[in-house]
């Protein structure tokens, strides 16, 4: 089962997803869509994101989100997006 940790630090949020084996490519495609501005998450949090960096490594994926100037990313909303994306890849 895919797990994640969210670490908010000022204007950035670091996310570490683990145990992504078997769903890695699907998750990378979903996060790639977010990088391209085609995010389908059920929150408005994407509007605050200035930059998304996705780094896959084995059965883990590290994501760094940078907030637009003057905004802060809400870890609870980010969690809702991750639950949505991870849940969608489990189907």
C-alpha cells in the first residue's frame, strides 16, 4: 500500500511517497499531468503552486512543491490531493 509523508517548510512542501511498486508509472503520469497544468485533484490548492519537481527512485517518489509568492500551501489540502491521486491509481 502506497504511503506518503508531507513536510511543509515555509514556501515549499516536500512529499515522499513510498511503496509505489506496481503503480509507479501510473502515479508518475498523474504527477506529470500536474506538472503540465492538468491537475485533476479535488481541491483548489493547485492554484497556489508555482513549481512542481518530481523525482522517482526505485519504489519511491519524491515531490517538491513551491508556492507562488504571497501564498502558503495547505498540507491538509495536499493530503486530500494525494489521497485522490493514489486512490485513482489503485483502480
